[in-house]
C-alpha cells in the first residue's frame, strides 16, 4: 500500500494551479475591459454620427421647403400676367399645376372673397368632392385678409380635407393679392398638399435613410414622406417660418441604435478577442479529444481484432513481393498451419503438383498493379492443401491494400472454404437428374393424352367416310364410283392429317421450333371447313364465313393452326346443341387485318355463353364441363397461339349472346413492320 501524500507534497501543485488561474483571470479581465471600452466608444461615435445626420437632414429639408414654396409663389404671381381671357388663364393654371405637383387647386376670387374661377390639378381627383369648398373656407379667408392688410402673399393654417375613400390629406392655402392700376382687384388662392411638398424636397437616398413629417406642437403627425419608417431614436426638428404661419418639420432616422459591431475596427477587435478565446478553448478541447481518440483507437483495434478472430472467412494479407504479412485465426484453422509457418517462404498450403502453376499465377497477379479495381475484386476458385495433405476447393476474393498516402502496398484476400458447397451441389445435381427422368416419364403421358385428343377428329372423319363408302357399295348407282373416289381421297387426306398431327404434337411436347410457312388465311379455313361442316350437319348448325375478298396472309405452323380452328369450331358447335333453338344455330368464322403486322381470327357461336366460375378455369389443363371431354383442347390452343407470338382470348358475342373466341397470328414481315410488331406486343 503506498504511503499517504503529505500537505508539503500537495502545496507546490496547488500554488502552481493558483498562479496559473490568476494569470488567466487577469488576462481575461484586461481583454474584457479593453473590449468593453472600445465597443462603448465606437457605439457613442456611431450614435453621434447618426444624430448629426438627422440634424443635417432636418436643416436641409427646411431650407428646401422654403425654396420650393418661394418658387411656387413666384409661379403663381407669374400667372397674374396671363391674359385675362378665361380660356388662357385656365390653360396657364393647368400647366402650372403640372409643373408643381404639390399644387392641388388654384382659385380666382373677387374682393368679397367669392370664388369666380377654379382649376383642379389634372394629376389627381378633385379634392373638394367629398366636402364643399365653402365648408373649408375659413382658413383661406383669414389668409386673404392678412394678405390684403400687408399687400403680400400669405399662408393659412393647415387643415384636413377628407376624400371619398374615407381618408384625407393635410393641406395649406397660399393667398396672393391681385392689384390692377394700384387698386385691389381680387385674390389668387392656391391649395398646397403637405405630403406632396415633402416628397418633392426628399431625394431617393434621403428617402431610404430618413422619414420627414410635419407635426403639430403636441407631436401629432400631419403629413409624412420617405420609403422607410422612422425608428424614433435619432430625431431632429426645425421650424419652417412662412408668411402668416409656421410649420414644424421633423426628421426621423430609419436606423435604430448602433449594433454591437458597428464598423470594421470594432469587428476586428472583437474577432481577435473571440479568436484568442477560441484558441484557448480549442487547445483545452484538443487535449481532451486526443485522450478520447487514443482511447477510441485502442477500443477500435481491440474490436477489430475480436471481429477478425470471430470470422469464419479466412483473411490473408500479402506484400508486393508475395510474402504473407497477416492471417486471421480462421485462415489458420482452414489450412492447419500457424502464422509463423505461413510466413516462411513459399506458402505451405499449395499442393506440390500445382505449386509451379500457382507461383506463376501469383507473379502475374502481383504485377498487375494498374488493374481496374472492379477487375481486381473478382473472385476466382482454386485448390488448397491442408496440413494433413487433404485437398479442398476455395474461393478467393482479392482487393488492393492502400495505405494512408494512397500508395499500393499489397493485396488483401478473403478465402472461403467451398468444399461443403460442392458436396451440396453434387447432391443437387443427382436430384436434378432424378427429376429430369421423372419429367421425361410425365412427358410421355402428356404426349399420349394429346395424341388421343388430337387424333379423335381425323379418325372420326375416316370412320364417317368409310361408313359412307360401305353404304354406297351396298346400293350402287351411276355416281357410285365418283363418290367412292371422293370418299377414299378424303380418307387419305385425314390419314395424312393424322400423321401430321402426331408429328406436330411430338414437336410441341418437345418444345422445339415448329415448321412455319406463309399461307393465306382463307386456305386455313378451307382446309378445316369439310370437317367443320360434317360435324355441323349432325347438329343442324349453319356455317357463315366473313373473310375479305383478298384474304390476308399469315405465318404459322399450318397443321397446328388447323387443329386450333377445329377445336374452337367443335366447341362452338357443341355449345349450341342443347340450349339454342335450331333456327338460331349459326357459327361464324371471321378473319380481319387487326393491325399492320397481325391478323385476327374469330369463331363466334350463338350458345348460352360461359359462366363466370367456368371462365376463371377455362384454359386450365384437364378442366372440362363435358363428361366425355379431356380438358386439353383450349389449353393446347392457347399454347400453340402463344408459341406463334399471338394471343387467344374470349368475350361475349354480339348483343351479349353466345361467345366469341379470337386469336391473332403474325403477318409476313416487311421493311416497315418491325416497329408495329413491337407496339402490338407492348
């Protein structure tokens, strides 16, 4: 147990910490005092500058208002020199108000102060529309009375004039006495807008920085001008002395009190001070972060070591000379060698009979430093040898090792033992062989079912023709030889057809490409029409053909397509045998050019239609609604049509009666048809 520390040992450390704290405190205090004084002086200087700007603005605006009103007075006096004709006087007054936007109205009055003529400004609506001029005439009369006494222009007090919009404006009247031959001849009264007067004397730059307004003694605002509202901090007022009255002008700066960083000098001082504090804080934080980083690095190394040790994938690192520099425990367990044994010379896990080839491959791969990164990461399969001599297959993925400066220093490999996978693949292959043998047996059964179903019609036709021939032999006449010849020809045709069916069904079951030819659609119909009519006569069904005069041509396996037509026509005839009256039993065969690259065939019956529950399973193999049926006809038809690239579907017949089966076949290709064929498939 270590001895306890004494107060003598602790005292120097405590004294050092105290002196360091005092020095830092003094430094920080001096910086704060200097910074505070500099900021206070700068703020005071900026406030004084803003107040001086407001004072200067008020003085300039007051002087400009006086000059503007003097120019307006002189312009009104110049109007007295216009010819006394009323028309000339009104034109002159209108021109005057266009040049002086602050003038809203000019009046001519007699000695009794009655308005004889008045002209309103053409730039704004008449101002005395809401309230008559006589109701607001007191201030103008007082100004004219004063002007009469002194024989000089006089201004009235300001007054408010309401307008139609519910608002109004503050105005002032200017009364100019008119004398002719030394005698009083009346008065000229001009109404001046105070807000427009302020706008005239305010420049755009001043309008952005200050707000000008006329105020009363109690601070009530009469009129204002300026783009910005005054902040109420820097205010200057001036008294505008006019003959007969006085106006109080106020200039209000738009800027408030100066901010903490009003100019560049203060900003630099504050920036340096903040930077100093930041440096101190960063130093302290850097020490703490370094300690945390070292701790995190140690934890990360421990975590990576634990993760690499727990992997079942072997990891191997090699330098640019091919020497092994690192292996994880999984790789050692895979090959059975220790890391020390693996680091000595040629890898001991190479089979002796393959060592030379592996060495050449390693030299080739290690020399391919400039290979594409994706190519370098592609895996390859090889064979390793365990320490006990057992060979086993492995899958290797390699990637370049790059250091912190971006230099290629070696190769990192991930090694997977795939011996268990190969055993599973072998078992799967054996099972696949057994499944294929079973599938071949099922195919034999499928071929037998299809042959029995497809040969039923030609064999039935042969039997019918044979029976007819025997009947002709029993009762011969002059036409018997010709009819027997025709019957024997039909028997030969159906026998040949049966052979073609066996061959086509054989190819169909084997899923091979069938024999395609280009044939006219009417020839396909004509080939099956005798058999269709033979079956139709038994049930009393009429056959109707709807084929264009110039029948389109199709590309198909003729035998299989004839069988599709026979299946569909037979189903249509059988659908009308029980529930359709004899006079309504009509089977229609229709051919149409539905698209530039496709021909459509339709078989339409007049039967009872297809029930919804039956329609869902209509094309399912071995599904049938007849006791003697096998359920392969429609399934075979759809398969044949789809092998030709077409489609088979059904819909209710015309008027909702019966059923219409329609399938499409490709037309012969031409130079302009590939795009149309693609559009149809889409």
